[in-house]
C-alpha cells in the first residue's frame, strides 16, 4: 500500500469511513444519449451567469459513496438499465394514452428509483439543490440499507414517458425541481426518456394516485406525454433558444 496518506471520509450510505468513489447521482447509463461523438457531454444552463462551454466526459459525480456501497447500488442500476433498454422481458399493452406493464421486479426497480431520490437529496452538487428531503433522507437510507423498498404508496414514483416528433425523447436531463401533487410535496426529474415524479410525504395518498405507482405484483403504468406540450419543458427550450444555447 502506498505510504502516502489518503484522506478518509464518511460514506453517506453505510456511514463508515473510507476512500470515497466519484459517485454518480443519476447513473451513467442514463447519460448515453447525451454524449457527442467524442463521448463528451455538453452541459447547458438557462442561467445567464453560467458558462456555456462546459464539456464533461462523465455524468455529474461527487465523492459520496465507498466502493462497497457503489457496488450495492450497481445491482439495482444494472436491472434498471436492462429494463429501460429492452434487455429484460416484460409484457405491455396500450391503455388509451398510457402503457400498462407486467413482469417488473418490484424490489429491484423500486430500490433503483429510491436510490436516485436519496442520492439527489444528500448530494452537495448545485444541480440537485432543489431536492430537500429533511427527515426523509434518513428514512430512505434505512430502506435502501435493508434492501426493503417499502409498500407501493411509500415514496411512490409517477412515471410519464416522453415523446417528441413520434420518437422517444431521451436527449434531455434537466435540473430536478420541487412541485406539489394533490397537496403533497413531490420532486420532478427528467432522465432516460421519462418524467419521474417522486411523492415524498408521511400522509396517506388518495387511491387514485396509489394505483399509478409500481405495484408489488410487478405491474406498472405510465402515461405518454408529448414533450413539446409540457409547459416547463416549453419554457426550458425557449429560454435556451433565446440565449443561443439550444441542444444540438
């Protein structure tokens, strides 16, 4: 082992001290569609005081987790990657403007969802500053540590598939924001061609919302929305265009 002293810091997940890895908050596989031919990611901002020439070779990362905890998270990410990229068999049928899925692994996919919410909540990166979990951060950490995703209506996630010009709209990751769902606090993410809305509350949600969360049976449902018709995406795209920063 090198004689050089390494700075040991506390892993935010297991709380042990060790050498921390450069951890992704949103997993790396979800950035693939954003890279150019040189595998560089063009970071865009709608804030006039931020530079427009940032280019990264990896998605947003920070020293957050130890190696052992990174590997634990990678199991859930591997399942989600296979699922979202069509590498694991599921059955689906169209129901009006939505898609009903069966055959999902409730535990694996729900833990994947919760892991992103938790990481965003404990991240010190400015990009995730709107995710303020308070007491829910520790509750989520304990669920993840135990490998227990909880019941469907606990930290449930509403999913909306995004399309643009009749194709899946995967070329966008936006800064997460805080919104309200039926009077309850929720956090909105966009990545992987989906709008993900995590409902974070200690209150019992109405049955109409609970039915839209991933179910213990492995059933899931998401609505398909046209990205061009979604107000906050319209504003985002318009502001980028006005600033000469529209995605290419």
